[in-house]
């Protein structure tokens, strides 16, 4: 049986996700847009569009383009939404994996969605190092600086490096029915 809300339908604009989210950022100026609850570090609304564009430009230079699937396997960080919006800006698809995934769960997801990059944290390396092996993942970026032992610099880079490189992302035509997120959880393509 299908249940419908008694409230009117919500209008969803035909606007790309990054454009919609960042549309009024400049007018909010120095107000905190993202806050790290552990350290208190903040990213202001004024900073956010530039960070998204720099990350998108850097990812584009690495060959990430419209339709490419990129995975994020991480707890919440201020850089997490920057990564999602940067990928959306390029027309790429973000697939998110719970930090509670097992190595086998993550391996299955990365293989099924054919993820080209993985964005993660080093504390989850015991899970993702084995999951990435044999997958199509070309590069790994970590939201935190440390690199797990045994992995070469060209295999694992700090996400902050993408934010530090200047650039403007390419103009991408995004249609309202283009895929922006590919969730894997119980009830979607993931295992129950």
C-alpha cells in the first residue's frame, strides 16, 4: 500500500545540487556553514563555494567527469559535504558507505558501483585498504593527513591538497534526471 502525505507536494527545482546549495552562500558571509564538533574548526559560507570549486577543479584535472562514480567512506567531517558538492559540480555520482561497513561490504559496493576514487579517513584503513585491492579505485584521498603505512604517496593523497590547488571547475551541463547519489543500504542496492 502506498501512503501519501496530507501536505502538499514539495517543489524540487530543476537546479544542479551544488548550485542550489551554494546559491545564497555569499550573502551569509562569515557565518559558520560547517563546524567540526570535535575541534570547533569552522568553514564559513563565504569560504564554502571557493573550496567546492577548487576541489572540483582538482578532481577534474585528475580525470573525474560527469557520470563517474566516487565513493566516500568516512564519518562526518567538514570536508565531507565539500567533497559531495565538488563531485556534484562535476556531474559525478557520490556513493556513500557507512563507516561501520565491513571490508567485504565495502569491496562489494566499490565493485558494484565501479567507483573510480575513494575518499575516506586513515582510521578506517584496516577496512578500506583490503576493499580497494582488486577494485577499479584509481586513487584514495583521506580527509585527515596521515597516510597508512605501506601505501605509496601516489596511491593515497590528502584531500586538503585538492583544496589548496587553484582552479575553476569545467562547465558541466547537468540535467534534472542526472544521477547525483548512489546510496547503498538496506532497502537499496546494498545487502539487507
